[in-house]
């Protein structure tokens, strides 16, 4: 069994990006610039945005943080999005989700100029991905495909089962895995799937994006399968200082020995998600998606 090291691969990619940024600056251009919009003080969102800013610094990007209190109106937020759309000093920006209930996330996503939508959530980018045009692909599916490529995992003609059909993970990943460059035969499973155990057992590549800790057990995995664990659930633990532990969707102890490759949690998909946002920002700065 080979443990897929997302941390190592993401560090390699960060180094590659840093070299590119150096070249951009040496050629007399400004470094890529990413902005993050953060509404309220949700602990998880604060942490994610702090990571994004730290990652920008690590590769030499400029970053900006735009903060609003919880009671910002939808109109105020939409006005800010419009301002960022028109800010030529900025290559891309993200609006950290979730937003407070009184604001329509869909409206905000659709207000972002697709050319600056480095989260890849705008329907234009999703649609372009579906028909195989250059697009900003959301960070987690992008990172997973990058991991599979960099480990030279054979995908052509393989049965790929993705458990989960969310707009940010399962569904876009199913599109990428079925594209001609990857050529997997894809099944998307979800909470209404019948005989899930059998469906999963048929997978050469099994990707769990459920959000249910240790849901995938040994009896659901074929010998020699590649297992990608997207899940990150915080569960209480007496063994850590913080009082919680991060658990994946896969019962690692039962599944690992059966696999040819498996991602750990933490240290698998998570770091790849982080670095994919940087990759999208670099693409935005080079105007490589929308020419
Ligand atoms: P989500 O929007 O809640 O979607 C979960 C999906 O799992 C849904 O499609 C749901 O089916 C399906 N599901 C739930 N229970 C199921 C069951 N018993 N059997 C089969 N399918 C089931 O979650 P998400 O945003 O995709 O995230 C999934 C997990 O990945 C979470 O733990 C999240 O924290 C993690 N995540 C990690 C990263 C990372 O960078 N590592 C990034 C994003 C997300 P229905 O559609 O039928 O409800």
C-alpha cells in the first residue's frame, strides 16, 4: 500500500508556483493578487481565510482581506463584489462560505466576474468545466486530480465511484474523472443509492466525500483499490490538546491494508485543496483561462 502524501505534493507545487512568481516579478510585473472576503467571525471560516493568506505569502502573492460584520446587508456585499470585479490590481477573489442566512450565497456567487472566480463556483466556470473548456475548477476536485496525476495512478477505463454529489466536491469531480484526459468510468453515489456496499466494492478508484466519519469500512473496498478520502469531520478526542481530532470518511485501519494507494486524513486531500486556490490565482494572473 502506498500512502499518498498530499503535504509533500502540495509543497512541491508551492515551490513551483514561487518560482513562477519570481519570474513574473523579475520581468517587471506585479505579483499575482488574491483577495478574500470574510463575513462574520465563524471560527472555521476565520481559520480557512487565515490559511489562504498565509499560503499567498509563502509563494510571493499579494493578498488582501476584506471583512464585514455578520449584519452586512446583501446589497452591501454585492456592491463590494462589484468593486472587486472592477479592481484591476486584483487577479482573483473568493467570498468565504457559508454566508449568514439573510444573504443568498447563489446571488453572491453569480455576481462574481467568472474571470476572477478562482473558487470556480460560478455557473460559467462550472459549465465550461462540463464541456471541457478551460475553466477555474473548484479547489478540492482540482487538487484530487492533481494528486492522481502526480502519483501516476492509472485511470483510463477504471471504475471510479464517488460517494457524494455536492457542488464543490462530488459533482465537479465526477465531471473531471470522466473527461478524455482521465477516461474513468464514473458512478456518483449519494444518500439514496441502493446497495452502496456493492457499488463501492466495484470501484477501482473509490472517492469518499460524505462528511460522515469512518463511514467506508473494509467490506466496502475491493482489494487493490485506490482510495481517496475527502472527509474532514471534527470528532471529540481526549488525546489531543484541542479536544478534537480530524477524521476522514474512511475507516483507515480497516481499509488501508486492502488498498494499492490511500490518502490519509489529515495530510491527504486537505493540503491539495489549499494549493489549488494558489494554482487558480496564478492562472487568473496569467489570464490563461479566459483569453
Ligand atoms: P455535503 O455538501 O454535505 O455533501 C455530502 C454528500 O454525501 C451528499 O451528496 C450526500 O448525499 C452524501 N451522503 C451523505 N450521507 C450519505 C450516506 N449515508 N450514504 C451515501 N451518501 C451520503 O459535503 P461536501 O461539502 O461535499 O463535503 C464532504 C466532506 O468533505 C466533508 O467532511 C467536508 O468537510 C469534506 N471536505 C474536505 C475538503 C478538504 O479539502 N479536505 C474540502 C471540501 C470538503 P445527498 O446528496 O443525497 O444528501
